[in-house]
């Protein structure tokens, strides 16, 4: 055995291990335009292109559908209808058989796909779609749950009830009560890369689909069902997505299924990429909610009892609405302890596109309801809302049981808020704002500091598992594959850092490869903020299997005890000698040691009984808080976010640079949801906000003028997560509630803060102006 003492082998630490700031693995490609997305891939010779034919009725039976002109159009090769689906004409992710690939006989929302044109060019397919002649028999429809007859409302899936104590009795016996209703709007995902699928037919029953999806295994199953073939004949691959945010968890199923069906029918590669208008019209959104609340509290602002009803516009099919409305109830408490509580969900059928997963997955809507109650109490008692928030925070040893009967064991929200209150100079600024408003007739300012407690895990227990495949090659380089997908959030580099740390090799020695069902099977969606938790642990498990074999080999070969074998940066110490990692690997290969492993992980401790409404659905909670200041023009309703301070914790961050980016991006996206992004259906049931010209996402100029984002450096995950890190994908989204409540604070100043403005979301300038007008008409007691 050779002894090596070269300087490069004596480095103190590897380059790119965990807990270090590393750039996104594709960052340089993103900024130079060289990152390859599906539409950038070289197309196989003869590739055909698909376009969806969308319904022009909101709810109707199809009397006739004449597609003869479509079929005869120049460049058209094939036209698919529901009857052409060789397997099952259904892509419902929950198996309720309520979401057809292509509608047959009846359409249930304006823009529902009813046929698909396959042509030699994308333009030819799009032009041909317009030639269809469809006759409908119009039926009554419901697009807005608040305007519908309650007797005519029906559910798309089973509701949930969470209950602890006797909420009705607690409210009835309270010295003070509040009752109201709040509307919270939906949101379009507006991913930069739209939905897309490229299907390439293979021999026999085989087909490979390149899909922009967060859930390759589900797309695999849906394509197999639609084709009537086993899953082993379908391979789904995705290297990267240009954004997902939940919109590519189930919504990619339809495009992949149609592309695969057409590819097998024609024997040619088929690509389907809808334009932005069709994408926004035909794919699901964040659920909008109508929240009814009633609460009892005492003269100090302590909440004694709460009753909540979360009614959601779910659309025409179940999709993921059951799980989304469940999670809304799971977060109806946010950071607050309710001594007695009853919360019920109402996932309602509407003749709109079926709503789906979106960052936070119902949790943000649940939290907004909780914060409205806090505001109501604060205004009624003429107290600072932060004081009411703090009074009602969860405790540690007592007052620590959630509405679903899980004990909060890792509560740090008090310290997070205390530190942010100090670092943001909240109290002094609040006094300054009051003085400013007293001397300003038109421009009013507002400030709010809001907390976030977000549960981490899939609430469907079986999804809390992951697999990974790790190969070590004879030159010491490593090939990594896992079931997580990269949508820009930095998952790939984080998991690679975990593997690099395990082997103690530099990050550039770990090759990140595209997610594919052909390597890691039966994976869960990259969702629920669990990507790093699950896939990082699975990859670590795979790496440790190989590492253990190397240790066994070195111990046996060199006659050294296993505890005397230590992996150091890019080298291994065996007794008193050191050899490069690559040399040990080569020796192990020559001794026929297996250098490949399939890693696996399943989250421990979690369980959930939905029928009883009790369990331990979350492995842990992530915490954060934000303080935002705004200025509002009371003559126009226009506003600006002057400053935002954020303190958020991610445990022992795997990659602080990536995590900070997620916090910043999540906050801005949440701010868009609560302020500018408005979905609007007209009287005919047509979505009119279906393009960038009519739907306003935040611009760079909309960001806070002063934007201070800090990672709390002291927490670590209480549970043995991957290197004691915590999830960061979804929790920061809810930090944007501070903007909504700062706007509410500013608006309230026109009535001397005597009346709760009850500002609904999104708080567009129009809604703010309307609320100001209402407050000015409200009698104020002095």
C-alpha cells in the first residue's frame, strides 16, 4: 500500500460538502440560455406536433362533433377523440375515474379538451383545431361557490372534520365573540416553461416520454393506463423543468398520455406544447377559498374557541382537492393554540378547470383564515396585532396540541418572532408610521409582523418514501440518480452534496443525472417540501451501502480494524496510511466488490387516521416570520411594499445559498398571490385572465424596496433528518401574509384603526380602494 502526502490530498475539507454555499448546478446554463428543456431537445426526424381542441361551452352535452374539416386540413396526420384512447380514458390521480383524457358526451368547463390534432407542424395543428364544428346542449353551471344556491352545491371528494374540545360551547361561553367570512383567491402557477411532452415510440409496446412533470412515476402509470399496457413498457424522463410549483404534479398527465397515444398510433415522435393561453385555460390552479369563521376570546385577546369552514372551488373533478383541503385544515391554526376547535372542509364541485396542487398545498389558505381571526380580535380590543399573536402562540410543555391531536414538540416560533421584532425595529417603526399617518391625508402606511408554522410530510403516509441509485466508477467518479425532480429549486445539487459528503469527495466528482422511471421506480412526487428530506436520505443510504463495502474490503485486505478506516477529503485513511479515494475504489473493483447500490428511505413516526381526524401526519414543523411595511395611495388604491424583513429557519441548511433563494422567491410568489394575481371568470364561465396581458404576476419592480432575508443560524431539526436540515420549498411562501396584513393596517388608518378592514385576497388596488370607501362610510365611535 502506497503512502501519499501530496498537498492536494491534505486538504482540510472537500469542495462542495453539506452546509456550504454552492451555486445551482445549472445556474450558469440558466443565465446563458444553454440549459436544455424538452422544447430545446433535437427532434427526431419526422416529429409530429399536437394541439388540444378545447370546448367552447361551460357545461353541456355534446350533440355532435364534426371533425371532417379538421382531418382534411393541410398537414394534419391524425385527430384523436376520447374513443381513440386504447386503454382507459381517465387520468384522475386519485382513481376516482372523473377526469377523462378527452371529454366524451359531456363537457364540464369552458376550455376542457375534447379532441387533439396531430400534424406535421405545430402551426398546422393549431390552425386545424379552429375548424371543428361542435354543437352543444347547454346545461346550468356553477363557477362561483359564493353565488350558488347552497342546496345545489355538491362535493368532488370527501370532506374532513378536525375537532378537539367543544368549540361551540367555548365560543358561547366567551366574553367576546367575532364572526365573519373571508374570500381568498386562487393563483395560476405561471411556470416559465409551460406544459410539454415529447413521446418517442419504441418496439413492441414500449414508449419513452420526456415530460415536464414533478411526478414521473404517476405520469408513467397514467400513460400505461391510457395505452392499456403495463408500466414496465413506459419510461418517463425529465432532466429539468422551467418551474413547477405544484402545477406539474398531476397536470402533465394529459399531455404525456396524448403524446404517447399519438406516437404509438403514428409510429412517429409526437410533441405537445400548448401555448400560454391554452395552458392557463385548460390546467388547474391554486384553490380559491371561502372561509367562514367564528371565534370566542377574552378581554386580553386569548382565543378560547374557534369554528371554521373552508369551502373551496375545486373544479369539475377531484384531482388533489381532497388532500389540498385537508392540508388547509391542518394549518387553520398556523402558530396558534386553540383550546377548543372545530374545522371542516367543503371541497365543492364547480364548472371550472379542476384545481390542483400549488406551493403550500392548501396550507397558505388555512393560515390566512387564522390570521384574519387574529386581526379581528386586535381591532376589537384596540391592540397591536403582534401582541395578540404572541398571546396565542403554541407553548412548549402545555398548550401544544394541534386540532389534529399532534403534539408540537419543536416549537421555536416565540424566539423567531422575538428576534425579528428586534432586528426589524418593529416597535419604533410602528410608532413612526402612526405619526406619519396622522400628518398624511392621502398616503397611508402600514406594518405587520406575521409568523409561519408549516408541517412537513405528505399527509398520505405512503408517499413518504424515496429511492436512489448510486454508482461508483473505477476512476472514483460517482453517478447519482433519484426520484426527485429538478424544477429550479436546487434539489439536484443538494442531494449531490449529501453524496459528496458521505464519500468525502469533491462535489464535481458527483454526476447529477436526469430523473427517470427506468432507474428509480415507484417514486413520490417532488412536492410537499420533501424533496431534499426524502431523496437526500435515500441517496445517503445508497452511498453508505457502498461505503460500508469499501470499509469491509479495506479492513479485510489490509488487516486493519474497521474503526481505523476513515474517509477524509478525497482520500481514505487505512490505519496509518492514506490512499486516494479513487485508488481504494479501483482496488475494490479488482477484488469484485459491488460498487453500486439502490438506496431507500421512508419517513419514520408519521401516521394519520383521516376518519378519526387524529394522528401524527407531520415529521416536524418549519418556522419563520416576516415583517413588512407598505404605503397606500388612498385615492387610487395603489400601493408599494417599502420594506420586508424575514427571519426563517431551515435547520442546519444543506446549502444556505439555495435556501435563501427559495425564501426570497417563495415570498415574492406569495406576495403575488395575495396582492396582484387575480383569476376572473365571466358570466359565461370563461376564464378571462388567461395570459400575461390580463394576469399580473409580480415584476422585479414590485419587490420590497428594502428586502432583508436572514437564515436563523441557531436551530437544527429536532428529528434525525438529512444532516439535521429542514425543508424550505413551501414554508417561505406564507411569509407574504405580512404584506396582506400591512396593507390591512394601512387601510385601517382611514378609520382610525377602529374597524377591522376585512381586506380579502388578492388585495388588488381595486379591492383596496373599495375597502377604503367602505371604511370611510362606517361610523366610528370615539
